C-alpha cells in the first residue's frame, strides 16, 4: 500500500487528567504497532487538563504524536480542537481509556471504499464490567456511534459543523452528531475495527455528585433534539431525567449492598476448620 502524501487518517484522542490510561492507548498506536503503515496516519492528542497535562509525557515517550492544548471547555470543544490540527482525509476518534487493536485502522481503511462517509467500530470492555459501580459503555453491534470508536470523512465533518461545544461532559455529543450526519450519509458498522475500553469504577460519593450534571447534560441533548428523539415538548424533561439517573444510582447501590450482605452471610455460616 503506497503511503499518502498527507496522513490518510487523523486519530483524535481527547484527554483530561488520565495520563496513565492515555499512555496505554498510545502504546497501541506506536509506529509499527498498527498493521496500517504509519505513513498513512497521524495521532493528535487534545489535552483539556490543567492540574497536570500530557504534554511532557508525550514529548518524552511519544514524540511521534502531536500534543495540543485544548481551551478547557469540555468534551465537545476538546474533540473539535483536535480536528483543527488534523491533516487527514478521514478523522478517527477514540478516547484516552481505549486500547485500539492492531488492525483497527486497516479495518476502517478497507471500509472507505464503501459509499458511507461515517463509520463506527466495535467497543468491548477490558476488565470486570459486573463489579460494583463499574462504568464502561460498550458497543458490540453498532447503531450507537459513540466517540470511543468512530471515523468520519473530514469534509463531511466540517460541513455538518463538527461537535456541539455546549456538550461539556462525556456522552451525547457523539450521538447528537450522528443525528446531524444521518440525513447526509449512511453510517456503516465495522466490527473488525475493534477497541477495548478500560472498565473503571466510581466511588459512592462521585456517583452521587455526578447526578445533577449528567441530568443537565442529557436534558440539553433531549431539548435540542426532542423531535428527532420522539419528544413532543420539553415540559417535565429535566425532572424525568433526574428521576432516571437517581433510579440508576439506587439500583447500583442496592446491588452493591446485596452483594456485601451475601458475602457476610456466607462468611458467618462457614464451618470452622
């Protein structure tokens, strides 16, 4: 395969205070690790951090990657910032907690001969997704278009207006982009374009504190796209979403509590040796 004059793919990785995870992600994109030649892709790390940044780490260990500072306005603006420094015909987005397999980019390249100008790959969990308060969005069969593993023709991305920068939290910014892309192109699922996603656990306190912000973020998404999502009006959406997130949290809390009770009972009834 002849190398492109400019990188065919620009891999965009938004990051925020997770240098240890980012390093594992970049280890799978080191020149020679991907089955696609490094002449055909570039890597842009867009860093939203302020307490610590990935700049020094990138310069010392991953000098082949382009590190750029983001305006610290959240995930939508951070993803967009990475694209401003991209040269590729195709933009490939993943997250700093993801591990792209060696055939990841090659699988996308093979699909670019299709008429679809937007692609999504497979996302599977790395770790125990069933542990207490585990968090790991997965996509095993497509039709989700999550930013952990998507590929978009650059000119189409610019035409639809990129990610909405008003989405400041992870989640919904990618789904909203899909709603704007869908009238203009088909979106193909590429199961061979695989990334693993690290399972993370939340603390009880952080889970509680996130409920209001996550509810507001989802409320903004539904109000903006209420007709496309099947809502006839915005009345009651915010209260509904607070209830939704609270129920989800209580369910996780109960599962954790019941597991602990079960373990205590099992220990209590163990016969002495």
